[in-house]
C-alpha cells in the first residue's frame, strides 16, 4: 500500500500494468485554470495569459498549510510497480 502527503505542484505518478497515472493533487493556479477551461468558463488563451498561473495555492512555509493531498487508505501497489515524482 502506498501512502503519501503532498503539497504544492509536485506530481506523483504510478506506473503499473496500465497507463501512467498521476495520483496526487496539484495545488497551483495552473491546475485551477485548467479546470475552468475544461468547464468552459474561460478559454485556454485566457488561462495562458492569467498573471496568477504560476502561483501555488499551498506550500511548505513553516506556517499553516492551506491544502494537502493525503489518502489515508492509500493506493494498492505491487512488486514491479514504479512510483516516480
């Protein structure tokens, strides 16, 4: 079983017998803007020009962490699976 805690925009990937899967959340404005594009609320051009697109919504700063990605039950893994950042 794989368990993790992630913050910010660092990605965690799992490769098993199927496709490569991103298994953690992205805490950045880029991810929020991409979600707005998928919903049709803004265009990809607007997202690409948004001045906040490089901002993190959560980071390790020594203060309260606004957002974390934590799966208490974890993700099942097997011998031979690859986990990579």
